[in-house]
């Protein structure tokens, strides 16, 4: 059973069952696992540039989809990614007890850089250039001159 509105996962439930062995995965129902696989695909498509035939994903993509689905069952992927960034690049923090005062200083180089919460997944997906990380920044736009 799949969640309406989400794309089908890259990996089948059977494939994911071979990869995932945590107690969270083993104790989940097939419906929960299918939903986790679908959310993992959404995470892949939002985080990486998908540059492969999506109708025939490689084993590396299926494995990454499976591994992310297991993580989804433990902690939702999108909250994990955003929760990993708030204190990134923190150089100093001061808290004063009297009249409330909080001061934070950040290293601009580190705080502006993207933090990868799942480097093992990124390594798998970057094999043969399948899915490089989709970092923000300047986008290419076709310009027409008149």
C-alpha cells in the first residue's frame, strides 16, 4: 500500500528487508515500511540532483533508498536534516543570569556551509555521479538577447 501523492519508492519492500536489520524496521508493519520507503525517495529527490533513469534505478540507489527508509522510521528525515543545522559554526555563546541576556557568535564560513546529516547515503548516491548533492546557490538560467 502506498501513500497517495507520494512517488513509488526506488527499492521494493523485499529489497529493503534484505538491507535493513534494525529493531525499528523489523517491528514495523509492511504499510509503515512502504510509507518510509516513499518518504526516503522524496528526501532523495529534494536533497540530490537525480541524474539516472528513474524507471531502472541502480543497486546503489535502491540501497540508499532502503537505508534512508530505516532512518525515516526512527526519526523523520526532514526534521533530522533541519535539526542538525542550528548551532553549526557557533564560535561562542554567552548566557547571563541577571536581566536575561544571550549572545551568540558564529563563524560565517562554517555557519553558511551545508551540513550533510547522512554522509554514507551521499557517498552511495554519488557513485558514478548518479546523484550529486543539490546544494543551493546560484542557479543557471537561459538568457535570451534581443
